[in-house]
């Protein structure tokens, strides 16, 4: 967890400082922990207030705290007066959205491709071992998985299961990644 926070902190700090020169300090908080260990309490209080953004203005500069609306992560940024807090907030929110997209989007194999592979595998196995055996083996390899929500790795795992059950005697088609 702390390694993830450290990596997220370094990439966020680098990205923000390239766009907004004059950034003082960046603090990332998630799950009650913060990196660097400094003002994690601020993100916790924001959660209690149900605030998604907080701007604290001081004489030396300002601190903007932005909380991710879809997670528990918050970012506190100390910056000088010549930076627009609205632009900085938008940049942080865009970074949150990109991070969510990278972690949530899974490359699914289209259900039509999975069905085509299943029909192909069943027909090849049925020629040698019979239709009943082929149906049972293929269905057992896909047990507990929805065919319309399968990743290429899951389809490959099913193919490997079938192939090993047959003693690797048939060259079954692989999914096109």
C-alpha cells in the first residue's frame, strides 16, 4: 500500500509540477495513510465533512485538497498565489479519472469470439472423443465464468485446461488478443 502511494505520489508530483511551476509540496492520502507522512488528518476530516475540495489560503501560499469522488484517495497540494486553484483542481481530477480508467478497464473478449472458439473446440474434440465428452469438458472449463465478461487470459486458461485434459493431443485455436 505505501509503495503504491509512493509511486502515485511521484507520478502525480511530476505531472503537476510540469504543468504548474511553483508547486511546493504534494501529499497523497489513501486508506488512513499518507505519503509523505504529514497531514493525512486533513483528508480524513474532509471525508467527515463530505467535501470533495478544500482551499486553505495562507500568507505564504495556499493549500488545495482534492478528494477522489469514486475512491478514498485525496491529494493535498501547496502552491503559490500565481496558480489558479480551479485549474489545479481540474488537473488533479483528470489524473484521478485516468488512474481509474487504467485500473478498472479490462480488455474483454467479445462473446461472439468466445462462442466461435467454443464451437470450434467442441467440434474438434467431438470428432475424436464424442459429442457428449466434448460438451462436458468444454462446459467444465468455463464453469463459474460468464462468457460475455471474459478476458483473453481467462479464455487462454480455459483452452489450457481443455488441452491438458486431452493430453495435449489437439492443437486448439487460441484467442486473438
